[in-house]
């Protein structure tokens, strides 16, 4: 039976069993590992930069689903009405920071993109790389390619992923030391520069802004010079009051705007900065660089420990400190996330800088209750050793094997996470019931997001539909690598 025949047979089984709320067990004919490898081959051949004057090895975040996938159209944002424009002009006169481009934030609606369908990001299209490459946002693609080499033993997948990442770090670093990744920025594969620096959307207000939070991928692939420049660039571009360690979550890629006066420094973003500083501190052989990063670390930790002691946790923004706003009654989630970052980084720094390590542990202890401290420390040790998220055998009650109905989820992410969760539970408990559920979830996702048109999964199970202008939008791939990575793990688990 060919691929289309297997797909139709599986679809018939699923339709027949819909009354029971879950698909049948009869799904063994789908070769999940081959589907993952076909996806990887297609991305390596057609998903790369073949558009501008520079033909780089970078991968595009979004592609059309056709025989030879290509990038989707350059985004066009809707204009605001006259009232909004007048308000923008007034704010421009009041604005104390750099004025270039600020008005355009009040001229265009950057949450309404005319020539794309809805659903590309709950926080607004201006925070999603719609046109080009962003390894931070698209990290699941690279994780999937690395894992596929581990599973198949074929070095090509990891080699091509590494080639793209090395090119990225060598060629896209800005004058500030920052990279055009995370929220707001990416790399325009047509214009060979950061996204929104050219073309009809060049006036996007956030064109220059670097924004990352929590973890930062692929730091081990940077060389020492790139990592050092990045670490110090974060300090120079995000921290506008270096005495009090006040920072903004936005940093200027160009290095021209120091974000002076902005009080929007969120705790989860500080977690990312400290991860970069830790990596650079441990990597560098230059004692002058280590001393500088150490001084930055100590300044920031002293300030945050003082804030945590004063308020009971690290407040969400500096408006609490500068404007006297209430910090609230309980620690925000981002503050707790920062604490767990600090605990793990304290372990990493323990052998190299006892003072910084102790301060990181102190910051963590101010947020993590004593009753939870032992488990939090164990979890930090396990993360450093590459353990999965489920803990050692016997550390928690065995979950009941149960199929979850994901039919109302329109994107592949929920299916990917559930497949991986069940595969990990199967590995931990050796209970085939979990593997059967993972296989049924894989079959359901395969039917909803895959077809014979293209090896890339669909962005939406219901189809792309119309743009906001009412025109047809081509079927496309977006953030589907997570599902293909789940297929690879499922295929590995199903091997005899």
C-alpha cells in the first residue's frame, strides 16, 4: 500500500471510531520515523535561504506547502484611523526617548496583518517571524534535526542544522552584540538583513528590538568571541541604569537606543540574561572578560536580592521601585521562574565563583518555600544532567493512561506535546498502554496535519482560509517541527 493508501485507510478507521471520542488502535501502518525523515529532507532541500544576493544555509520559519516549498509573502500591516494617528502624534511630542520611527507605532496596527490569515501568534504578528529565519523562535526544528541524527545514526541532519546555526552566529550579530532573534526580530532572507529593516514594513516600531526570556538555545554553538560579545551586549543595550541595574526587556540591535526611562524589565527576561552571562563566564579564557562579567553579575544580583527582600519577591517591573506602585500580594509566576533559573545557575557557577553562586542560591531561596527546596534542588541537578521532566522512578504517582481528545486544537503543538509526554511515560514505566496512546495520538495528528501534497505538516488542521483582505492564502507550514520531532521519538519507541 502506498503512502496515500495508508493515509486513507487510517482516516477511515478514525472516522469510524469518532463516536467513541478517540481513534482505534489500528494505526501500525504509519511509518512515523520516515515521516520525520521526509520532513527533514524537504527542509534541507527547499526550506533554506535561496532568495536574496546571499544564499545562506539558514532555514525559513514559514513555508508554502507545495512540491518545492517557498517563503510566504512579506507582511503588510493595517493602518490605524485618524484618531489613533492624532494620539500617536501627541505621544511623539511627549516621548522622551529616540523619536525615529516612534510615530509609526501609532500609524499602523501591528497586530493586524492584512495579507495573512489569523492565528499566527496570540501576542500579535509583530512578535512572530513571518518572513525569514529565527532560530530562537524556530528552535524545535534544530532540536528535531539533532535528534534525528541520534535516532537514525545519519550525521547529515545534525550537520545541516549545525551549519545553519554557525552561519547565523557568524553573520547576523548586530553592532550592539545582540542577535536579531526572539520576539520582534528575525533575519530577512530576501533583503539579507534583520526583518522589517527593509520593504513595506520597514517602519515597524519594534524593528530594532532584541527580546528573549527564560532559556537561550544553542549557546554551545557560538564561539567564545561571539558569546562574549553577546553577553556584554545584553548589559550595554538592555541595562540603562547600570548603578541600580535597571533594565528594559527590549534592547536595541543597532546599539543606538539605550531604552533610557523604560521600567519594563521582566524577571523571566533576566533569567535569560543570566544564562548568557553564565555561559560566557564559564567559557572565556580571558580573565579581563571574566572579571567584567563577574562585576555585572554581582551588580545585578545585589539589586535583585535587595528587591526580593524588600517586597518578598522580584516585582514584575521597576514601576514598583520608581513610581511606588504596589508590588501585589503574591509572587508573580515570572519571579518564581527566575528563582528556578537562579538555583540551576548557582550549581553551574559553584566551582568557578563561590560568591556569585551563593548570591544566585540566595535569590532562589527568597522565592522557593523551604518545604519545596529539596525537590527544587534535585530538579535543578537533573536538568543539568539532561534528565526528562518526569523525575526518577517512584518520585510521583503513576498517571492513569488515558487518551486526550485534541480534535479542537487547530495547530500541531498540542498533539506534539501529548505524544512526547506519553512516550516519556512509556519509557519510564515500561507500560505499553502509554505507547498505544502515543501511537493513537500520532495517527490522529498524521491524518489532521499531513497529506501527500508536501512532507511539511500543515500550520492549521482546518486549512489556512482567507487573509484579512478576504483573499485566498496558500496552504503553509509554520511551527510544525515540534510535531515532526514527536513523530521521530514515537517512531524510535515503536521500533521492534
